[in-house]
């Protein structure tokens, strides 16, 4: 019984851990920079800005372990749907298709610092 209690306590402790990574979103001649935060049991969210416009999105845990789809909304009224794939536990990328049909590149992890 004591071991079960310790395992439950460890699971609760781990579930509260959030991991934040740099993010870059490249689209329509501009680069948005910010952070993406992942929570072990809750999914995650990102927020990025180019100085005048901020875009954000939130995702739930995906059915596939390495891919998520999420809505994106920006302060200038633009919206879109993003799809990201983890290339490792701490980085990956994908695309955001905006309502006007434009495709933006989404990068998170250390590679986002190179953009």
C-alpha cells in the first residue's frame, strides 16, 4: 500500500511539470518569436509575436504520440489550424494554414533559435 501511495505522489508531482521551449513561426514575410509550453498530461500552448501582432494556440494531447493539431488565433483577427510533429521529445515543427490559405512554418525547440 505504501508503494502505491508513493507512485501516486510521484505521478501527481510529474503531472504538474511544464516544459517551455522557444518557438518561431515564419509567415508572410515576418517571423514571430515566442515560447511553446508542454504539460505532461494536459497538452500545451504557444504564444509568439512579431512586435505588432501576437498569435497563440492551445493543443490537447494527440491520439498519435508525436503529432498534434491545434487552432491558432492572432490579435490582428487572423485564424488558422496548425499541425506539429515532434522530431524528439524537445523539438519539432510543422505548418499553420491560415484562413487566407497561406502556410506558415512552425518550429519549436532549439532550432527555433536559429530562425
